[in-house]
């Protein structure tokens, strides 16, 4: 069995115990902790793992992971507990792509994450002066997940600065909600702050962690708005660091937005975000919707035109 297979087996076992790790060398694993990464020497364990039958590796890795997780939790509780984090307002919410948390297997389930929209997840992180560390579920204690997400969203929105600026981009009014930190995506939970009545909702994109771009659907032709949002999101992804996705979403205000803002943040719900995309051939004067919701949106917008 290859060294990679052995290492991946260990990472899988650690993830199942709620511990996030990554291989940093032939004999070392870095384990994420709120106070910084802990580097663990697994050279001796790996040597023993190489001598056992491949079929026995999962159990061997699980035994190591259980013992290691117990020691990590015992060390973490006095200096890093959920009650202190909530009291200090140290939690934030960061948006990731599903792909970013897909490896190693079990990583996403080990962290406090939830789906935000197709292709995107929200993750509660601990914001420290030196690092941003995803929060492991094992540290929740008796606190409900919805409550922790609500507190993290509240802190992201109230303790972190932001600006909102609207400009015409290729003739389409688009608002940039932005700052230099990586929690701007949380503003998708309070889009009412950044749009007007929005009878058709809005187009939204998360190209990089520092920007949320928004177009309130209104008088601007919907195809022109989609094109502009797609091109702008793609430009940000191509030029930005830690890019997320150029995907554009149709925000459909609904039950989530009908709740008072504090109740919505702690409800466990998320805004209704639907992937939309068009391909436009200007030479042939043709428009091709690439998702069912794109077609529905265009039809809805056109149906109210004189």
C-alpha cells in the first residue's frame, strides 16, 4: 500500500473523530486548532501501518485517531471552548465552495458547515489575530448549531466593517459590498439592506471572499443584467486571490426575509439562491438559458413588460 494511501486513511479517520488534518510531509500531519496548527510526527505510526495488511488499515487508523482526538479535546477545552468564543464574539461565517472542503473525505462533516446555495457552503470559523480556523463540530457542546451560526453571522455583520457602492457596469447598476476581510459573504443574509423593494429579487455572486456583487432586478433588461453580472464575476475570479466562483445566483426573497433580522440569522435557514446563467450569441441574436431557473426568471421578467 502506498504512503499516500496510508496517510489518506489516517486523515479520513481523524476527520471521523472531528479533527481536521493535512499531510505536510512523509512523516508529519498538521492538525488545525484555534490557537494555530499543531504538527504531529506520525513517522512511527506510518512505519507500523506499512507492515499491516491493507484490509486492517482502517481499524488501525481509527484506533490512533480516537486516542489523538481525545488528547486534542482535553487540551482544547480549557483554552478554547464554545462559551468563551460566544462571549468574546470571536466567531465568524465564511463562504467556501463545496470543492474546497471535499478533501480529505469527511472534512466537511467534521466542521460546522451547512449548505448555502448549490456549490457553496457556509462555515463557522474562529477569528484570531493570527489565523482563521474552521470550527470543529465536537466543540459545540450543548449549544445548538443554529444558535452558533446565528452568533457568528451577527458578529460577521456587526463587528466587521464593510462598504456598499453602486456603479454602472456595462450600463447595468451593480452594487459591490466589500472590504478587506473574508466574511463579506455573510451579507447575503441581509440583502434587504442593499436593495430596494426588489419585486423580482436580485442577481448575486460571490467571486472572492472580499466581495459580494448584487444587481437588483428591475428595469434593466434581464439578459443584459445577467451578462454583466457573469462577466464581472468572471473577471473578479480571474484576477482575485482565493477565488470562489463566477456562478451567478437568483435571490428570491421568501420566508427567510419575512422574519425579523435577528430571528432570521438564528433560524437555521438560509436565503433562497438559485443558479442562473445565460449564453448570448450577439451575432445570431440568440439567448440560451443554461439552468431551469434562468428560463423561469427571464419568462417572469418578460411577462411584466408592456
